[in-house]
């Protein structure tokens, strides 16, 4: 499977005209992250454990900030 064949997902907080957007895709060996404005640049690959830890940390941060994020 090539990078182009993966199912890439953009954050629901991203907008079409926003300057900073990322997309993620689940691959065979982990999660791939790319710049949605320049999809041909290098991608970052992380293992499933690292991705789970990242999501856990972000969840704690967002929960601690309350509803002020949007």
C-alpha cells in the first residue's frame, strides 16, 4: 500500500483556509502524520504506543483547559 492509497483524516478543528492543518492515517506499522497543505512533503511515522501516549496527553491537556478550546 502506498501513502496515496491510505485513508487520510483531517482534524475536525481544521478549516480549508487555516494555515496549520495536519492529517493522519493508520498504516500497517503505526500512524502517519502529514501536512495537509503540502501532502508531498515528508511524513512523520510513529508506532501505536507513541500515538496512544500522544492522544492521552492531549486529552488530559484539553480536559484541563475546559470548554475554552475551539
